């Protein structure tokens, strides 16, 4: 997802307030090849949620989505969103939290209060950075191999603390992790190699992987035990690798099946690898139809792939 504006604690927590309504699934609940629930990352319909949170969640359930993953851009408090999700009949197994931007112990406390199973870092910098994305973005696009080793160390520490709190930490990627750091080495390779599988899992944003020139299917096949969740998304005009976050050269987002990403192959590889949750996420802007209509198109494309 593309982040903008100040990264405030209040804004993040309002965005992740889903867990009290979550019906957490135990690890291994979705074995390789089994049916996986159809989920959506709520960043996709963020504007609709702001205008009509209850109605938007009910419409998503009517479309057919069973699970949702919260977004840092949402406006509801944890208690408010929990009640809305429960009323809409939606499970909320995962939340993106403010890892790396406030004390880990407090983040995990919030995760436990929310009741989710997975606590996810939307973006994890190697060190604390004051201010919003205007300060974070240049750093992310210039991370070195040593920086990524520091990110891995932070992820291990957070994962250990999450495990002790009864939660599972997961790292969510964008495209900057796949920039060539020299000799074909990438930050993502460092993260996979230097994080502890016992405490750090990954939520593969497969659309951003593809934009960056990586092969999501190959990564899933080579590291089947590292990925608990997928973000699936599509882009038009994927003609060359783009590894700078928020680059003007990035391809245009579109509905599943209407772009250049082989979503069907990715979902099949994810199911084979035993991923437990798959969330469609479509990046704004929505140029061909409103976000809720796009969500319906995305669901229609995704659901037949899930078994």
C-alpha cells in the first residue's frame, strides 16, 4: 500500500482496530491445497470506510468476502471497528500495526487488545525516524545491505516478543526490498536469510514483488514455510522493474485479471505452499470504476482460484 501523511499513533491504531471481532485460525488450519477464505485488505476501500464504515463492511460481506485485514488509514477506534466487523459477519485475523514507529511492547499490547492472530509491520525501517513518510521514504529507497540486516534483527526481536505475547509477527513487503544491492543481492533475500522462521513469518505482497521484477511463484516455491499470508493485486504496464517506492514510473493499478500479473499462478503457488490467508488489495487511484465496484470485480476474479 502507498502511505502518505504523518504516521501518528492515533492514526495507526484507528486503522487496525479489528481484532476483538477476529475469529483467529490456528496455525495450519488451511493446509496446502485446501480452500482459503476470500479476504480483502481494507486499504482498497478506505474512502468508503471513512464515509460509511458499517455500510461498507456489510457490502463487502454481501459481495462474498469472508475476511478483512485492517489498514492504518482507517478512522475507527478498535472498539468501534470490532463491533462493526462482528455485525457485518466478517473475520479479522490480521492487523497492520506501528512496528518500528513506537515501542514494541505497546504495539503488542494493542495487538492483544484487538484480538488478532497476526501482527504485521506495514513498513519496518532499520531505525526510528521522526516525522511522516516525507522523512521515511527517502531512507527506504536508499537502504543498504547493512540496513537490511538491521531490519532483520529488529524483526527477530519483535517476533520473539510477539511470540511471548501469544501473537505471530509478519513482515509485509513493498518493492524497495528487491533493489539490487550489488552482485544480485536484495534486501528481501537478506530478510529471508537472517530472520528466525520460528518467530518471523512473511505476508507476501505479490503485486509489489512483480513490479520490482521478482517472481512471487518462485519465492513461494523456494520458501514455503515462511509465508503465512498473501496480498494479491494487479498492475497494467509492468514492463520493467521498478524498485523505488512511490516512483512515478510505477505501473498503473487495476482490477485482478485486467493487468500483467499472473494472479492465478500466484494463488495456486500460495495454496500449495500452505498460506492461511489471501487478501486482495487494489492500489488507488481508481480510474475505471469506484472502489466498491472494483472490489466486486476483484472478488469475482479471486474466488474461483481459492478452491
